[in-house]
């Protein structure tokens, strides 16, 4: 047996100092394949695929489809997302299966006659739904990279069986569903399936979803285009027409996932593979890391005021650019090279004053005065997979809000997204994540809304070192940046790097939002003295109290390159699980 490398040795020998969540789940160490996901049945479905000889892409597809059944707050076939695949031969591809605006969508569809954004119109009900991309995206990645050892129908089977036979609702899920009574209760099918018409689920009850099982069976029998051109498409379009939604059969038939070139960058000798637009995540992450490179972050206390100040200033500048320049590259000219130019970023970083906060109104982009974010429910989920051969998948997908738009499309059992809210409903008015956005992200038919999802793979010496990503809307990019710098700069163990308390600055509102206990009282006083406003992350109305104040959930894999051991690091902020293929 090989000697454990330094990371594994540290894990085995030390009780890790808990910098974050009270009791983070233990890490899982293996030399074989593993899946880290936010829910146990789904992680296990992926691990079983690996055991049966499937590769990381096969396993990611099975896990993602299972999450659509067992983690309906975010797992989905009614939403969209991004997936980065890096094969053991070094080739990497980005899959964009982001939702699109329906053909009948218009720029001002969420405004009233006075030009004001109508509350809930872009977040609840049929009008909030964008054309889903998940099924097409998973199928495309599978077609190009699947091992071929398991068929599409076999990869759907665990999800279908769990939908048909049911699975046991946990205490957390029961609490979660109750917290969403307003949203889910407004739609007849959602009320029946998820609220049992008022006989609310309790810990230990069985949740069966026979209609979703039937939809999955149709996908097995007829292939992925069934969703877009078959009975499922017909049912979705009919439900839309009956309830004032915009999505038609033509919109569904026209949906196509896009293969994009992975966005590559560097940080202190590591190579990063991340998501290009229509996610803002990759560009903003690389901008922040490049600005940080000019500073000796390793010399700073991980939770000290100088470090938090520096990071907040870097975040502020990247998010100002996000608002000004980013949108769907198929609709908007995005100056990617200019935004990532090292000279530009070093000039930008030179405007950081280490003694005081730069007010956001003085930082470019300057769209509108800061406003408090509207607290809205939100949910997305990330999964990381590595197989025994070293192929890896980093996949983040979403229905945007927790339980999306709250709409289950007729008898399909499919919970639909509310991704339309990620567009700029009106320049200058914050969306559900408090993001103030610009023209580049205005609504247009067929366009993809700008995202913050940041599935990322970090290489050290050409080898996979970190596979990570997170939910958390606008905070996602900052969560990923903190996980990466905790490992690379602060040398934290994988468990500590993921558990460490997080904070967020997104240009507007001009404040640092943070998890409870992210810094000492003294450090907080020092940050205030520099001019920062500090806001404890609030409990989103639909979030169960147990998740109060948390930022993201980075289901991560870290490889100990000295020993080759793969370390699965579920994030304790959600009931994350690592499942191993051995
Ligand atoms: O694409 C985006 O940036 C958002 N729709 C993601 C939503 C999200 O992460 C909510 N999660 N907690």
C-alpha cells in the first residue's frame, strides 16, 4: 500500500479544527471512483453505475436524474445547468444546458404599466418558467462521453424506480416542504404531490411520484427528444396554454444544448477549467483569482479582517463587471479576452485601497443605487464525480428558486423552473438574489439568462486536484473562490476548506453578507472601521431553520496528489453524501 500523502495523513491524524458548520460530515477517502452529491439516494445511484463499469459521465447522469426525484427542491428535469467534463486523457468540454426564454417572451414582460417590476411575476407560476434544458444536456454529454456500458434507459432506471416505489421523506425534507406551502399550494398538481392536499409529509413517510415515474418511463422508451417533441412536450405545452404560460411545443422542439469551450485560467501555478458565458461564474472567478495573485494571501489570517477586506474588494470589482458586460454570448458581444486580460486586472486591482472599502458607486458598472435584496427562496445543487480511471465531472444545475416556479406541469409530475428571474427584468432593479443587472442580460426570445453557476475543476501539475461547485445564486462564485483559496493559499485540509465560514460581496448591495461566526468580533470591528457594512445572511423565507444563514453547499472532491487518494467532501450545510464505488 502506498504511504498516505500529506493531506490524507493530516486527515487521519488530526481532529480538524472546525472553522465552519458545527458538525461537517466526515470525508470519504478512496483510490476508486466516487460521487459527492446533496442527497444520498442520488449519490448511491451514481456509485452503483460506477460499480457496474460506467464512467464518471454515466454516473453523473444517473445521479442528476435521481436528484430530480429525491431532491425536488433543486434536482430536476424541469430546469437547466452546466457540466464540465474532463477526461483522463486531458480533454475537457463544457456543456451548456441552460434554459432559454420562450419565443413569446418580451423585454418588459415582468413590468407593470408604470414600468415597475411586478412582485412574483418572474419567480412564481407559469410565466416565470424558461424552456428546460436538463434532459437534452445530460443526453448530449452521455452521447459524447458515456462509456456505452450502460444505456440511457438503464441510467434512468434508478430514478424511475424511486419515483414509482417512493422513498422515505427525511425530517429535513418534510420541514422544507412545509416551508414552501405558499408556493406549492398555489398549483393543483404541486399541492397534491408535495403537500398531499394538506396532509403534510412527516419524517418517515413515503413520497411516491407515479406521474414523474411515467414521464421517466417515456424517456426510457423513446429517448431524450421525447421530452421536447413527444407526449411530455405536449403535456407541458398544454399546461402552459391553460395557465397563461408562454412555452409552446415549438419552443420545446427548438431547444438545443450547446457544447462550449471550457474557460481556462491560472492561479498560482494551478490550471482552472470552468464555465464560460452564459454563466458569469467562470469569468468572475478568474478575474477575482487574478486580482488576488498580486497579494500574498497565504500570509493573511484565513478569517482575519485584512483577508476579508481584500477578498470583498476583489469580489466587488468582478461583480461590477458582471453587471456591466455579461449575458448570453449568442445574443450579446462579451469582451471575454479584455475582461481576463492580466494588465487590465492588475490595473483594476491597483484601485484597491487596503485601508478602506471603496464604495460601490465609485466602482465601474455604475447602474443604479444599491438596494436591499428582496429575500426570496432559492435552490440549486452541485455534484462532483470521479471514476477509477480519473475522468471527472463537475455539474451544477438548478430550477432557480427552491421548488422552482412551484408549477408541476399537468400530469407530467415535472416541477418547472423559475429561471426567467435570472434575466434583467428592469435595469437597476435587483432580482431575487439582489443582483442589479444590465442591458447585456435583458430578456429576448430564445436567449439564455445569465447565471452564476460555477462548476470548476482545478489541476495541479496537469493532474485533477479539486472538483467543486455550489448552489447559492449570486454567492456561488464567491463560495467557489473561497473553497479554492482555502486549499491553495491557506493550506486547509479538504474538510476545513469546505467547512470554513463564508462571506459574499457582489458589488450591489454594497455590503458584505456573511455566515454567523465568519470572523471574530475584533475582525468585524476592523472591517466596519474600513467602511464595510456587514450583514448576517438572512434566513430565506422558505429555507428550513436548520439552514439559516448558510452560504452555498460545495459538494467537493479533492485529490491528494502524493498518494493518489480521492477525498470526497460533502458540505455539511446540506445533507451532502459521498458514495464510493467499492
Ligand atoms: O443560475 C443561477 O445563477 C441561479 N439560477 C442559481 C440559483 C441558485 O443557486 C439558488 N441556490 N441556492
